[in-house]
C-alpha cells in the first residue's frame, strides 16, 4: 500500500516506540519517512561491525534514539563511538555493556566517552595493541567514572608531570588494565613516604624505566631498604632524608646500590656492632654514599689485613692496649679507595701491631 504525500511523519501516541533492524533500515533509507520530533525511538537487534553509526540512524527522526542490543553486549570501534558522540541524540540502552575496540592514542579525548554521550551501563576501552598511552586529563576522567575502564589485558602508560598533588592510592585505582606505568614528562619525580609505600605495595603500578624517583621523608630504623622501594620502578631511586642525616645498619647499607642511594646532601651513618662491620663483605663493596661508620661496643685487636686505621701514637697500657680518646684519636674505615670517618661509642680499647694495622672485632 502506498500512502502518497510529499512526506510522512510517524507520530507515536506514547511518544515512545520500539522497532527492529528491518524497520530502522527502511525508515532511514526513505527520505520522506520519519518519526515525529518528540518521539523516543528504541532500535532493538544484535548490533555488529557492519553497522554504521554515522549513517544508519541519522534519518529516523525522533527526539532521541536508543540502541538496545538483544544480547546486552556490543563491540564498536573508535569511529563508531565518535559518531555516536557527535550525534548527540544516539546512544546505547542502559542495560547494554559496551566495548570500544581500537588503537587508542594520547590525542584521543577519552574523557568524552561518558554514559551521557554513549549510553550503556558499562564501557570498556579495549586497546587493539594491548598497550595505550594517555594523559592526565584522560586518566582523571576514566578513574573518576565508575563505569569506564580499560580492558584487563591492556598495559596503560600515564604520561604527564607528576607532582605533590597526586594521590597514588586513589588517582589510578579505577583505570583498569593489566598494569599502569607512570611516565613523568621530566623523567624526574619526587614523592613522599605515603606515595612510595602505596606504589611499592601495588604490583600493577610503577614508574617508567627512564624516570629518576626521589623519595623524600625522615628515614628511620623501621625502613627496609631491601623491600620498601624494590617495586617503585624507575631508572634509579634517590632517598632524600628530611633531616639531611640518617643512620642505617650493615644490612641496610648492603641493600644500597647505584640504583638506590641517599642524596648527596645527606649524612649517612652506618651504625652496627663491630662484628657485623668487620664481617660485612657487602659494606666493603659499597662504592660510596656512606659518610660515617659508627661502631657499637668495639674492641680493636692486631690484624695486618685490617681495613681500619688510627692516628693514635700513644703507648699501650699494661695490658698492651691503647685507650681510645675520642677527643684526640680518629679512625677511618677504608672502602675501596675511600676513607670514612669512624664514630666510636662507649668505652673503646684497641691493640695493634707495629705497622699500625688494626681491625674491628666483636
């Protein structure tokens, strides 16, 4: 039957109508047939990759068009998503789970992929390369949207200049993905103890391999230099003590390295028992970063293989020992070619052979 007329407007009595794919294609393909401008049109069928969201629904008329997938799951690409966003009146039904599969780039405005623009209960960004780089704006938008996240197999790199306002416990916890790499725009970032602990405890969050990380706070005996910073990532980690002075033991010193060291302005004291100091191959292998060695309860005995030297030239007492006088005598501990001052505590005695070689013993 042909209705005739120059144009035909379908005006639903309830201002809401549901049609299928066949109806949708027929109406959209007829330049003279459309729904009234106050009708909400729901198109129900199984959407697939053959659908063109820029042209398949643009001539249906109506106030808005709801795409209701019969499986409640639909995958589209970035072009489709941008077409839906651009239409302003087109979106998926609230019960649909939407996956957008494409090669995302830093230039993409992912903050526009909202439920207001695309519809759908949940929206998953699935990068076709399984690796994506986003900026701070995208990161904040995605993390702040409970229904938008990257697919579980994507590696996400967040690139921008991180600063003290960043909260590493909450700013990236809802991005999704398999792991998140924080890539500082200056390749240098300063964080505090709270940030450091949060990142180190999160197996899926770390700084990029080319970043220099400075951790600034007041270090103390509770810090574990073997495990507290081992998962931060980065090219190297600089420990900057808030008091510019820190005391560590032999175990701590052995866990320092070229990639984990105190800042040049800090005074680093290694304080431990004489036995631990003397037996520590790790301490002797450290190339630098230690300013003083504090020997606890030491006694010095003759040993020509010693790496400790004294300027004490006094005579021994009746027991063949020299009494150490902190006001007059100084000791150094040789590590490689470097001599470090030894700070002795308590009552200390020493013995030595004629060559002046002495050793720290327990």
